[in-house]
C-alpha cells in the first residue's frame, strides 16, 4: 500500500482530534521507519522499544501542533523520534558513568557513630543541667528563642517586657550558659 504525504497529514489531523483508529493507522504506517531511526541512534533494541512508545505518546499529545507548511509529516515525526532517542542515550550514559558499586565503601555515612551519639547525649545532659541553673523565666525565654524560633519581638509580647530587656536577658542567659558549659 502506497501512502502519500497527504494521507499522513490527514491522519495527523485526525489524531489531533483524538481519533484512535487514525492513531492506529498512523502507527502501522510509520512505526518501522521511526523504530529504525531510534535503533540507529540507541543501538539497543530494549531502549529503542521504550523510546518508540514515548515517541508515539508525544505524537498523540502534540499532533495538533503539526504544521504541514513547515515540514512533512514523516520529517516532523522523525525529528521527535531522533530528539527523544538522543535524550535517552545521553541520560543512559550519565547513569552508566556513575561510580561502580565497588567504590560504594568509600562513601561516608552521614549518620552519627555510637561514640558521637554518646558525646551528644552527654552534651545534651550538660546543657539541660545548665538551663536548670537559670532563673525559670529566663530559661523559658532561651528555649523559646533558640529551640522554638521566637523572635525578640514575639518574646517581648509574650512576657510583657520591652524588646531591649528581652535582648539583655538573652545575652546574660547565654553568657551564663557558656560559663556553665565550659566549667
């Protein structure tokens, strides 16, 4: 069966209108050529099969954008196939050039080790003890400011004290904590 350019233009117009039978006919008439283009670029049948499906999804989605005055239908579809195949080959090369599994031992585990966790627990206990030595109101201000993220203005409203006073309390409380922790 000889298919002319006008037949493909008509099929693409029907596909743009979501005609499934036109899409099936378009696939039957053009898939061998597009598959050849994709296979030539990818050099892998498994990859070519995958890319061909994606190409026809794009054709289905963008058939309305086809302009017969700018390109022939097969050239338009071939450009989609070529570009998609090149994208996939580039993506696969990036994945394949990643470090081999043998080098996985060199990757540093960001999780804390047992000794580091014990040290953190000790520091946390010391901080808790030092906070306990502050006046109760000032300890609460420090907790709300540095653990709760409240601003000086928010603390001022909450405790009914001027911002300058809150700033002074925080400064003195932090100095007291620093002295306690370094002792």
